[in-house]
C-alpha cells in the first residue's frame, strides 16, 4: 500500500491502482449502484485533458515534458487502455467533481509513470498540471455534450435503418388488403403496406428531429471554469480552448455566447431528451402494433407471421413469442422513466450551478444507448416479418366494416340492417347482402377487397 494525503488527512491506496486519494474517498462516500460511466463520456473527457495540455504547452504554462506525458496518458485513456481505472459511480454527489478528479488522478499517475516515476509520486500533479485552467463545472458538461453528439450520430444511423426497413415492407405489401382497426375493433379496408408506411412516416419525423437537435448541443462552456467567468484561467487559454478541443476531437463544438448561462443551465438536455422520449413512444407504438398484427396466430389477428427467433415457452411446444418487440418496448419504457428523472434534475439546479449534472448526463447517454439498440433490433426484426395474405382476406371478408363504402349508395340504415340481420341469424354477411342485392353483391365484393378501396375518397362512384 502507498500513502497519499490531502487536506482531510492521509489514506492508504493500493500500490497498483492509477487513481488516488480523491477517488478513494469517493468510493467510500458513493458506494457502487451498479451503474457505469459511459465509455464515450470518458473518451471525451480524455480529449478535454489532452487539448488543455496541448494548449497550455503552446501558451507556455506547462513544461514540454509534463505536457507531452499528459497528452500520452490522455491518448491511452481515449484508446480505452486506462478506462478500467475510472471507477467512481456515475451518480456521485458534488456536481461531478469526483469523476473529474478520478480522471485527473489516472492521467497524472500514468504521466508520472511515463516520466519514470512511481504511482502516487505525482511528478505530474492531478490539479496543478492535468486540471490546469479547468474546473469540473466547465469540463464535465462539455464532455457530456460531446458524448451526446457522438451517440446521437449512432442513433440517427440506426433510426435511418429502421425507417428503411419499414419502407421496404410498405412497398412489398402495398397491394395486400386487410381490415384496419380503430379502438381495436374492425374498421374499413387498408393495405398492410399502408400500415407500415404510417410507421415509417412516424420514424421519419424522429429521424429529422434528432438530426437537427445536434445543433442545440454544440454550445459548450469550456474555458468558463467555476461559474462561467473564466476565473483562474488565462485569457488566451479561455479564448482558444474550444477551438483546440474541436481540432483534437473532431467533434463540432462551439463556444457558448454566454458561458455563465451554459454553466448553470442544463435545459438543452431536457430538450434533447424530450425528442428521445418522442422516439421511444413511437417505438412502443410500432412494437405493440406488430405484436397485435401477429397475435394468435391461429386464434387472433395473425395477419403477419413473426420471425421464429427462439422457443416461446418452457411448457407449450411450438409457441413463438414477439420477443424483439417486447425487448424494444422495455428499453423504450426505461427511456420514458429517464425523461422524468432528467426533467426533475434539470429544474433542480441552483443559482450558478446544477449539482445534478452527473445524473442528467448519465441518463441522457444511457437513453441514447438504449434507443440505438432498440432501433437496430427492431429494424432487423421487421425485415424478417412475412405477410399472411390468407388470414388478411379471411379477416377482411368477415368484417362488417368492409361495407362502409356502400352507405353512400344504399344509406347508413340499410347497411346497418344487413349487419344486424347477419348478427341475429348467424348467416354469412355476404349471403345477406346477396339476398338483398342479387348478383350486384359479387361486383361490390370484388371492388371492396381490391386496392381501390384503400385509395383516397373511395365511394359509391367507384362501383359504377
């Protein structure tokens, strides 16, 4: 064990760990919840530390050997080789200070090692060197926004793939006519392709909203230090650090016009997560619609054949369940929960700082991960769905709603009379219609189950 000390006293630290005394205190104060800091967030924090060392070296605030060691250690953090040493729980108190210090200590210890020192010797100091001209209050939100941008791009790619999958089914099934359903009850004819097309349109809106929202997250407060005034940082550093970070990371960020506002107000995360919530609601709706359309299949709707991915029951042979739609629903429901957490946390900031920014960023990134997985899983599942045209035709012909276009020719009451007579006598609906209309019934039947019945404004004129 090695001994490290701070203003609160001394602690024993295991010899082989790259973190130090601040991390040790955080591990005691904030026991693990089982949650893990997102790797993209850690990677972006590494970019910040690398950029700060590079700029401080350029401006003459860090010796070349110290700065170069910090840069090398930061690169190792970015590559993933040091990530296992970032061990503080993401839901820690202190507005993220313990996570920033954990990263500072890891980089400082590795940089010290690079210069020939021992862990805990701190030839490179966590605060005086690695954290020079920085505060948790400007580095933490900046890393969170950068990680959000990176994960947003992955999400948009998967949402795009989901839209493409739905549109392929729209084209494939555009001529397959079936009953629509309103309030889960039989309604007028629609094509299976039109149903998939409506799903695709909803996801298209999500795709566009998420693509555009990146513009809202680009403004960062790096250089603002504690409250956005840039105190304890050189003016040249404050004016140049964001541009340096943009160059080093390749992530398109920009300096916020008002660093004080960008330090204390996290409303942009509520805005972004609101759009994630909108996507989650659409994924839930689509997944549940797929479950319904494939339900039964012998005793219920059964108009689509769901992919056979795994056995559905430990007791019922042959049972296949819609496991992917269920999986997507569960991930999406978690996102709805995260949205409530984020809204409360965003509104709970006080004066010049929001102490709950770790929770805000953690659940934003977690939601982005969940929805990326959900969209990808659903896109692949949809491509494997098959139509069941026989069941669609059977359901269509047994539905009284198919007669709806006839009301413009024979009136609502007459059509209602046929339906009630079929219900009372148990006689086939089409036999009732044929008894009333003769051979004309077959002509109507053929038109009603054709593609024409799903077109705009289908009415009595289409029977002439």
